[in-house]
C-alpha cells in the first residue's frame, strides 16, 4: 500500500506525509474487510484518501449505481451528506456511514421541500427535476433526479413525454446550461411571488437562484488568462459554472466526462474549472499529464472528509445516516426514475 501511494502521490505530497497517511489507510482497509464494508470515494476527496481506501471512485451517479448493486453490510460514503443520503435511500436495510456529518453542500442547503411545493403550485403540471445535490426531503417532493452527467437526457426524455415546462432545481447555472443544451428556454432565477408567466408553446426550464459556492467563483476572464498563459492546455469546465465561462472553454461536462476526456486525450496539459482536489486526483492517475487548477477554489465541505475521520467512523460505527421511512420511500421514486432513464 505504501509503495502504491508513493507511486501515485510522490509529486503531490511529501513522503513523510504519505507514510503517515499509509498507516491510517492500512487500518481502514483492514477494518473494512473485517466488517464487510465498502468504501465509496467521490472524485473530490483528498488525494491520500482517494488513492488508498475506496473500493470504487467516481461521481455521484456512478457511486449511486454502485451502492445499489453492493452486497456489503456497511457502506462508507466518502463524499458529502446528500450523497450518503442517496446511498441510504437505495439501501434502506444497510448501514451507511458518513465520516463527518458536517460535510454538507451549499446547493442542498439552498432549497427546501416547501420551496419545491410552492413552485409546483405556481406551475401546476410541470414535473420537478431535482439535482442530486439536494437533501432527501427535497427529493421526496420531486418527480425526477438528475446529475450533471445526465441532466440533458432527463430534459429530453420529459420533452418527448410532452412536458413543455420543467421545474429544475436548485443550481441555476446547471439548469441554464442544460436548458440551452437540450433546446429549452430558461426562466432566470424564479423567486416565489414573482409575476413571470410562461408561453404555452415554448419549452421552458424554470430555475432557482442558487449556485455552487465553488463553481460560481470561476469567471470568464479566468479562462482568458489561462489560455494566454497556457495556450496548449485543454480547458474543461463543470456545467455548474457560469454560462459565460462555459462559452469560453474548450469542453464542458460532468465530473465523469472530465475524467474520461483527460484519460482519452493525447493532450499533455489541462485546465480544470472545477473543485481543486479533482485535479490532484487526475494528476495522480495520469502522471504523464499536467493538471492546472485554481486551488483557492476548493470545496470546504468535501475537505472535511479525511482518512482520520474515515477510520474513526469504521472503528466506532459512528455517523450513521438515517432517513425517515416516509421520506425514504418517496425520495426513492425520483432516483429510480433517473436511473431508469440513464
């Protein structure tokens, strides 16, 4: 394990820290085998964790599918709380642990179930698509979930079913970018109580004025500056970025698409307009390629998930995720609808 971590991380982390992290990782791996646990690691995890203990890594959609297929007794989700809740919804009879219960999400906190109910009253008949970055209570009053990777597919599916108007919450930029990709108009940042009306003959996405606290920090001038300094770099942005950023980069796409592009491309330099740790992890997996990233833009919630807390969660079986039964059943419906479309 130590040599494997050294091989992947020697350009990112001092050896003395790699040794200390390897000791923690060894104990985590021992415990997960003893307890029949599976560890799922999101792409935004710290490199020492990402490269040592997860049985599977990926974005939220990939990990949701894996959790649903797992036969482990315990699921340890190295991600943020809404991800662990999704795993619990898909695995109600299994123990799901989150290493740090404070690992939340600005998007999930930016909309409530009552907000969705108000939108449904204002736009009767419009199906609600909730980004997976929402709490279980919000999913429970939604019709479909989506991720950044399948959001356009969900909108196209609903259009084929005859839905002219779709409520898409909570990330305004993702909704706007996806609406453009799927051929929908967009109602900008709708707020309950406004007097905006929709044309019956125009497919329209109704958004919500909340943004990812990391991705909203990227500006179009950042893209210009990177292209000037690194003219050979492929620029890739997550669709939670501003539309003005998306318009300037070479490629936009989900976390999984970013990983796939870097792995498949013959280019040597990439600029990732997304959470910084993902660039670290891609650099560890692709040592022949250079990842340029802005590490002042790091998710404070993802950073709370550490090897130390993962070990304590397994030792004490602490921070178990529970979802009340009625919400669990209702939230399962939009997730299953999403997985069926995907």
